[in-house]
C-alpha cells in the first residue's frame, strides 16, 4: 500500500539543467533554431523529466484502462455497458483501432481491467479490478474514497511495473465522457453545459440527458474542488483514477506519459492538482473534439502536438504522436552539427523565443 501523501511529497520538480543541455543540443543541430516547434519542446521536457539530455525511448506501452460506469443507466450514451467488455476483449486480441495504430508505432498495448461489469479473467487483459463498475452517480457516489485511492495506486504501480521508456494512457468505458465531464466541471468550477459534449455521438436529446445527469450528480454529492480524490470518488470513474495514478507514477519514476485526449486530460488535471510537480511527466498528444478540450489545454498549459479533430479514445491520439516523436529523436540524436557541415551556426534573432 502506497502512503500517497508521502509519495507525492517526494516527486521532484523538473530538472532545468538537463532541459538547458537538451536545448543546447537542439541548437547545435544543423537546422534553423526551434524549427521542429513543439517536437523540440517535447524532447526538452523529456530531458528535464529524465534528468539527462541523452534520450532514447525504444520501449513504448499504451495502457488502456477499462471500466464501466453506472451512470449509463441514465441514457447518457448511445451504447450499453456490454460494449465495454466487447471492446476489452478486442483490445486483448489486438483488433481495435488503437491496436492497429500501435502496431505501426512499435507500441505494446496492455488492456487493464479496473472494473468492467461482470468481466471474467481473460487472457491478454491485466486484471486490476477495484470493484464491479461504479455506481450511478445520479443516485450514489461513484465509489468510496478508499476505492478511488486503490485505483490511483494501481496506476502509480503500473507506471513502474510495465517497464516502458514511454507510456501512453488510454481508456475504454461506456459512459466515461459523462464522468470525465462531471470531474472537469467540478475541478474547473464551470457549468456542465460548458464541458459536456456528445461523446461517441449523442443526439440532441441524449446530450440533454447527459448534461442533466451531471448537474444532478454535482448537486447531490457536492464534490470538493480542492480535493481531486473527493471529486473522483463522488462523480468520477475507475479509469480516470487509474490514469491519474499513472501520471503521478510517471513523474515519480521519470517515465514520460502521453495523455490521449479529453478524458486523459481530465485525469491529468487531477494528478497536477494532487501534485504540481507531476506536470513534468505529462505530455499532451492531441486536441480532442470535445468542447472542454481547449479549456483544459489552456488551464493545464500543455500544448498538444496534433489538432486533427480526433475523438476515438482508447489512446489513439497518444499513439498517433509516437512516430512523430521518433522522427524528432532521430534528428536530435543523429543530426550533424553546424561545425560538421561547415556552415556558421544560426544565432537567435531579436524577438525569437527559442
């Protein structure tokens, strides 16, 4: 059992000396300064996390946290809870969209059962069940505080156990855009209408039901916005709590973690509120099509690499960034220097930020 308060207190800030060395290395590559934009920034931030400018990320793993959400009973989703189990099976079999993309990116996919409804032990699925799905948040808190802590601790432990150089967070759980929107509304102090989208494709009537369910849950349980664990246990989900833990574990064990999209970013918000130093391990992959995505990006000041209107989930956005990061690292690690190519080094011009 992790003593969370002590664990979080031991997470150090980003190593700025390593970041400066990585930037100097970039600036010595024979190309215009800062010309790979956010990819350069990403590598510099990874150096600050790993505390070294020597960066190699051969072992990539996407952890897909799978869990059901009782709020589905309120008609907040186009699909029923049974779909969570079907997709979890297909993740194990390597057949989903994320699996196909991960294969191209050279990334292992590990589905993790955090609480899929009535789900049996299944080959290829890592069982870390905390409970058999969450409660309907319009009627009861999603889970107990102890269960939320257990889910967070699971994510922390997996950040080390999966033995990866680069992690990505994915999720699978029908109804989890509802729980993510509820958590976002509580933590950001905004109305459910501002952060709630159509998820996998709700009609106008479905969207109204979804917003009403979130309003009911927040009014009933009154989660404390200063306590992310209180918010998670009252209106969140097991997948959200586990992803929050993986971000915290990434910071503690110096493993960069790619956040997928809206749901991952809500979990990232929880992690950063629990431990501001956790931000050093969190890397935004893409700007989701969900309405709160831009709000979260601005609040977290994490800049996504892709803006492709993606909203599939499973970690697909995070996996899509991996080949771009590999390309950036190929330039970073293999590029010749200005001296080697016989030209004068570029110098920062007035007004440049690089």
